[in-house]
C-alpha cells in the first residue's frame, strides 16, 4: 500500500503544506504504510526544497526510515517507513 500527497494546490501556503505533510506521515504511521509518495511538482524546485527541509527536522526525521528522490521524475519524493 502507498499513500500519495499532491502539493500542487498548496504551492504558496506554508502552514497548509506543513499540516498536509504531518497528516500524511501520521496516517502512514497509523496504518503502517511503508511508502508515501509526495508530489511537489517540478516548477522552480522551491516546494521540493521546502518538503525536504520539513522532512529533515529533528522531530520528523526519526519517524521514517529514508527519503528517496525519484531519479526519473524530478517532481516526486518517496518517503520509506520501516515497521
């Protein structure tokens, strides 16, 4: 099972982006989903950088196993969980 979060509609709303990211991580932990796909889109890359900074926060980083940037699609990030 995989969860997907598409951030295209939230590109300039910082608090909503953080809430959406936290909600999808919490859902993955609750349902023991091993993979979350986050789609910040291609654009200028600023949204992707924001997502990566969020995932690198000290209180968020221990919640997941690893982050993978999709080598075939610049506008996609995979967050892997281990249970």
